[in-house]
């Protein structure tokens, strides 16, 4: 009779272990990478209607929430003050700007932040 109670608990524990070893969902696999970019001072300037911005965001999946992002139509003065001429624009800590879609590999090279290994 005790086996009936323990079986679901053991199944749950194994499932949690598999998820933990797998690193969570695919949507958040770039969490550490995105957090590293923000910690190092990388910022992305963009606009919701910009298809290139949407592509850049999509590449991060759910991890984009950790990227320092400025929505220029909502922050016009800040974007003008920073000299943002087009979207997306990545501002690096040294003041350089990378205009257009960069992709995760380029951002990794520029920042030194490591991308997770592909499985």
C-alpha cells in the first residue's frame, strides 16, 4: 500500500531532476548570457514596430527580459541624447554603437559573455 503513495513522489522527483540537469526550458537558455550583457553595460535601443528589433529579441527567447532595453518611441529624449539613429542599436560600455541586427554570436564576441553550448 505504501508503494502507491511513494510512486508519484518518486516520479515527480525524477522529473524535477531531469529539468534541473537540462537547464530549464529552452526559452530561458540565454539567461546568463543576457544578464552578463546587462552587467557589462550593453544596452539595446529599439522600437516595437521594428522587425529587426523583433528578430534580435526573438533570438534571446524569454531571456530578453534580462537585456537592458530602451523603447525609443517611449523615451525619445533619451534616444536623441544617446545619438540613436536607427533600430536596433546596441550601445557598448565604451560608447561605441552597433547598428542593425547583430546576432548573439557578434554580441558574445564584443562582450566576452559566453553563449550556452548547443545541445
